[in-house]
């Protein structure tokens, strides 16, 4: 399933994500030399519809076509078949960002074995740092996510954004697997197709390639706005769902994604609920405990918040909600640690 390359495949710098299948037989791990030997690892297209990572890496590598990279680079190109179709993942496929090695038991699939192999290869190569580049479908600022509250992770994250989200669930994500090896970060670069996200990610990757090491002093408080993901919100498969169609069990408000990274007061309406649907949402915390009643209520057919909460990744895209989740709920996280 995985192919390794010691050079850029021909035409790699000029293809669209939907065209990668013509030059790569499947997921690929591409190793390129640099002045510093310990490689920077970058993963792109773990979700096939999120092409900012590809465009950002093409921009960086075009710049260094005629010169040696500042640091060795290992580039993992993920779900090429889903990219061909412009989808997060194909029907029946596993999510490529839920099958990386974790401390929880998981079904062993070919994709699990592939991600274990990638992790093992990079451990042997002495990986310096890890960057996983993503897009999202709702209105979100650019922000970084980490799995450890350690200074090298925070320094790496704040090179991209002062907004940093610390999370421990879901399991099986790339950044958590590589956090066992090196400072690791996930970049959320806004919606696909925006050049601002491409330029921001490219600038960040180039900056990481030039790093010699990570500072040990704390990140300055004015440079960091830190949040912790405390719960994930999902819509059960049995609940019909829409944005703006009151005939469904759960009808989300038209501007649902405008609530991202906004502190919502108790009583904020997210949608309407049909009479025959008493429980339209499942909310689970990091211990996988159902905490739905702590955050939402059905009041006379209205879906309302019951406490102050800040969501992220709310989207109007029903397919994405079905394949992933409605949103994550966050709380501000204060230092010290």
C-alpha cells in the first residue's frame, strides 16, 4: 500500500490533488535530503478534500528546486484515492487520521499497518518535528493543535498561530502518534481553496525547516491563546439532519458555522428538533462518557446550549458531519503547567 521515494516523483510540483493518482500508485513517503540530517516530517491529504497541504508543499519545494533544503524532509502523501474524488474519505474507507498508532486498542487494518510502518520509519530516521496540515469546512480561524503541553510543542504551534488547541481525543491521530517521537503539531488552515491558508502553511513549513532546535523557555503569555478540547458532538445516524430544512429531525440554523471560536452563552440556539426526536446529539468527553445533558437541551423544540461553551469545526456540510462530527467543544486553558 505504501511506496517510499528518495526523490520527488515527476510532475509532483505541478499536479492538483485530484491528479496525484496519475503519478503515485497510492500513499507515498518521500524522503528528500537537507543540510541538517534529522528530518522534518510533513503529512498532507490525510483527508482527500483538504488540499492546502499539497499546495503549500509544492510552493516550498519549488523554491528549493535548485538548492539543498535547510533540513531533510520526509513528506507523507495520504489518501490519494479520496483526493481523486474530492472527498474526505471514500465510502467504506477508514479515516486516515484515525488509524495512527495509539495507546488504545483498535481494529488492525491495512491502513493501521501502513501508519505504523510510517511511524517506525521516521523513528529510525530520528525525526526532528512533525507537521500535519489540514483544512476544515466551516468558518474557523487558522489555528494549531497539540497533544502535549510541553514547551517545544507550544513553541512549534505558536510559530503558526497564537490560537492553540490542546486535545487528547479522538485517538489514532497523526500528531499524537508522532508526539511520542518529537514535537508535533496539526495545522488547521481554514477552508480548502484559499490562498491565504496555502501561503500561511508554506511560510510555517519553511520556518520549521530552518529551525536548529527548540527553545526551552516558556512561550510568552501574550503570544498564546490556549484552549482545551473537552468534548466531541456527533449526530446519530438514526437522526435525519439538515441546515435550514425543518422537515428533518434536527434542523441546524443557517449560519451555524459562524459560532466557531465564539463563546456561546447559555440559551444560544443551534437548531430546531422534531417532536419525535428527543435526543438529536451525542456528546462525549475524553473518558467517552455521555455528557450531552451538560451542554445542550431540547426546550420546546429548540436545541439550546445550557452552559457557556466555545465550539470549533462547526460546518454546514452534512457529509462532513456524518463522516466526522458536528463540532468539538472547548474551554480556555490557563497556565501554569
